[in-house]
C-alpha cells in the first residue's frame, strides 16, 4: 500500500517540475533524482527574498516618508522575507522533493 504522503508529494513535485514555476531561479533546480540540500535551499530563499524584500523596503520607506513616520531599517524586510521563504521551503518543498529523489534513485 502507498504511504499517504506520496500522493501529496507527487502533487507538490509535479507543480515544482514545471520550468516556468521556478522563474529566474531555474538554474538552482536540481535534477529529479538529486536531493535539495541546505545550501541550495538557502540560495533559493535569498535571491527572491533579498530582491523582493528590497523592493518592499523601498515602498515602506516611501510610505513612511509620506506619512511622516520612521521607516524600519532597510535590511529588515529582505531579512524577514528570506527567513520566511527558507522556512516554507524547508517545511514543504524540500521534504517532498527529497523523498521523491530517494524513491527515484533507489534501485529496484
């Protein structure tokens, strides 16, 4: 009998197998039989987290100036976004990807 998480894993990894879902970090996607490691996961979180976080920091800075308030530090939003991306990736995508990689690379 198939373990219950295999169906969920298949759904998630099928979503992740499409090139367009990876966008500009497609070069970081491992082969289907390769595991997603800690360093690759960290880089996958830093690139969008830093870029989108910096854009968010700029928007927060502009809003704070318009409202006459103090803006948070510029690094705060990119750091928070990177941490969130990393945690979500480590808790959802990485386990499913690595279980599939183990299934594929296991000799039958």
